[in-house]
C-alpha cells in the first residue's frame, strides 16, 4: 500500500479537514490525487457548488513508490480520510475507483494570467453572507405550496450564478472557497488572486483554489486530459 508522508501534523490536520468538508456535501465523494516530488495536488468537486476545488498538500519527502516517481489516481475521499494519521502525519492511498467524468478533465497546470477587478477578501466574505441571507429570506417568504425543490433550486441558481463585479467569477465559486476553508479570515488582499486561462477562471488563496468555467465560453484547447 502506498503511504504518503505529509510535511507535519498541521498539514495532515488541514488535509483531513478539507476531505471532511468535501464529504459534508457528498458522502460518496471521490478525489483525484496527483503527486510528484514533495507536492500533492488533491482535486474534488462538491456538487452543491459545481466548481472544481484544488488543495495543495506538502509532503515531507519526495513521492516515490518502487520505480514510480509520480502518483495519479482517483480514490474514495471517505476511505482516504479514514487513512489519515494526524499524529504520524501520514495517509495511505486507498484502491483506485472509477472516476467521475470531471476527474478526467482538469484545468491546465500553467499558463495562467492575472485578472483585475477582484474585491478584497473582506468584501468577498460579505458578498457571500449577503447572498446566503437573501436565499434564506426569499425561501422563507414562499407560501407552503410554492416551496418546492424546483423553486428552491431556481432561486439558488439565480443568486449563486451572479458574477463578482465585472470579473465573470460566479458568486458560488467564492461561496465554495469559504465553505471549503480556502477563504479564511487570515487571508489578506495580497494573498488572493484571480487567474484565467481560456474559458477557465481560478480563485487562488494560500489554502487552495477554486476553478470554474466562464459562462458561454466552451474553449477547446484549455483543458488537461490525463
């Protein structure tokens, strides 16, 4: 069994917390792992947000397993979480699973360019708070016969599909960043970046990234199929 040696106990705890948050939205969540050298990239897709979450995990030593020097596998997030030993700062890679469609198409690794117009972290957190309050207010005002799943979903799509200023970044991407622990109160203005590559937008913080496709832009050469 492949065992990953994480940088320290804190890194292991953060890794476990990220997996726990993913599982909160999807108990059957899968994650794609890619490791090379001392870096492990973890990709997940919480269905409630329709975004791709990317968490970078530091390893204590370069990944190697026999003759293999890289790791690329899709596994159960739940089984991976169970294997994390925070005190030992290790995680055992469970057996591969048949990956969901999103796991076969990932954003490019390089070539990203900065985008202007992103508000400060405090303003983004306030924007998410206002959106949550609006959703709660509008749904509570519905008459009982109108409070259907379809109507709740319609209101949610309307609110969360709004963009942040002129950036094209949907508010749901910011909500996902906050819900998954990426947009923490400690994140300062200089640590928050909005990047683009073709149809992709990427909200990057020191704790992880949220990638999403811009509406109306399909693109053909801006994906990485591995």
